[in-house]
């Protein structure tokens, strides 16, 4: 059945490439021929593993986003949905917004080739600010409008262990952004990504993409991985006949993760990412002449880097602490101006379970953010620089 579908797709693509640009035919045909030739042993192994799991094992999947500690999803007092690495792979998703389409109750709308509008419980638009998005505990919201630039979060999907989605308020633990829900993207431990991995492809919309990863042992108690990824996404079809959307998107990304078992009680995790590229699109800008607005087609650059260090100490099965620090620096060019912000965040939390009926958790956090906006139009009257500090604390008994 797999070979029949691939050969059918091969015939359709060959027919399409005769009518359009022939430069894509070679890489696509070669990739499909290789896919037909490769045995499906790995896919059968993953399917057999899922079939061997019992119903209690499927229901008792562990999550951490509800109460900031690991617990069984079936026992959590929240509407939780988990998208696993296997489900992402089988869905054929090429980015995180596509993977979120698998989650019931999450509204995902793609505006153009490089912009998305994602929300939970309605109020969906590009600058939706009532949803908290985390990557390994690092908040990725934009302080300019408290939303998310999804084009900057172009992770290597193979490295994602699971995506936990909470539909409903979670501000008591996560802060004011978690009004309608929380999306927590958790990446795989570096010991689970040992060896090499490579992927290349091309298509009518994805003009070309590729990624590579290498993981290895570092001494007796540490493992690491490094990766690189690039993608070139083509223009969307124009909504207006004769218009040129020019919204194609070029993105490069590289990063690493290190996991170190410093002792039997201490674990240290460090990771970092860098991404850069450019994107385009049509934007309505103000004008002093009738009709007092115009459509401007622009190409804009973006660049972002982040780093995170987390130290976990387990005193016993009933008590553990977690200390985390991360920074994020992003430069993002919008048609209306140049955005630049720096964020520094430190957080400490303690989990203590004195009895089977009580589980205490408390923590303290602090975040400093400095933002700078350079407008391109004199009609924009906004403060060019701003900075703020946020201190937080919580106590919970569950």
C-alpha cells in the first residue's frame, strides 16, 4: 500500500512539473524513489510498540504543565491534550502550527506563507495575547504585544518529545498570559537522540528544506546533540488577481542541548538556539493623501538567539528543587518599524509531597525585559524604549 501511494504521488508530481518549473522534478523524484526503496521496518516497530501498550498505559501518560510537576494526565484536574512525537511524525506536519492542528479546541489559521494566528477559546488573530507558549519552560511570547511570532519557533520536529496543551485558565501558576490556555513544547532528552539524523525535501510550496542532527556521549555522565536546519517556503497564491504577495520565507536555525548527571541527585540541562532569515508580505500603511492608506510590499529581516540552564536536585522521592535561568534576544523587522527586545528570567521552585493526600509546590521568579522600537513612519507616536521588571511567587497544595 505504501509503494502504491508513493508511485501515485510520483506520477502526479511528474505531471505537475511538466506544466511548471522543471527544476524541482529531479530532487522530488529522487526523494520518492529512495522512499520506495527504504524498508518500513522502523515504522512497523513503532506501530507494534503502540499496539503492545495497554489502555491504562495510554491513559496514564505523564504531563508537567498542569501543576509544574510530573503527574498522570488522566488524573489532572484540567482539560489536557498531548501530541506525541509519533503523532507529529505520522501527521506529516512541517512546523509547530501544523502540529497544533491536531489538538481539539485550538484554532490555527495561516495568514500567509510566514504568519499564523493561533489561539484557544476564540479571540483568534495574529496578535492574540491570551495564550502562554513555552518551550522547555522558556516563555516565547513577544513583550511588544504579548503574543507569539510563530515563524521564530521553527524547531526541528524530530527533537520534540511531546506538546502539552491545557485548554483553560492557568494564570495561578504560569502568569497573566495563560488566560485561555497554555502550550508547553517539551524537547527530547539528548540521550534519546544519539547518532545521526538527516532530512531533505522539496515541493511546490516548500521550495527546499533540510536538517541534520548529531548526538553523542560526552564522558561517562553527559550526552549532547547539535543540529542545523534551513527552509525556503514559497509565496502563497495572491488574493487579488495581478497582485504579487512576495511573502516567501527563508529561515536558518541551529542549536544544541547538553544533559549532565552531575551526581545521583543532581541533573543539569543546558540548551541554546539561534535563528535568522527574512520574510515578506503586503502591509497596509498610513498615507496623508487619499485614500489615506496604501499597500506596501516589503522584505524584512529577523534574528533571534536564546540560552537556558536548568539545575534539578532530588533530595528524595518526595522532595525536589528546580533552578532555571534563561535569556532571549530578538531583532524583528516589521513594515512599521524595527523591534528589538532582551529578556532575562530566573525561577526557583520546590516540590514536596509529605503525604499521599498532599503535594505542596512553591516558587519564586523574576524577569527583566528591555524593548526598543524604531518606527519607520512619523505618524507613529509611541515610546521608542521601555523596560520593566516582574516579580512572581506562588504556593499550591494539591
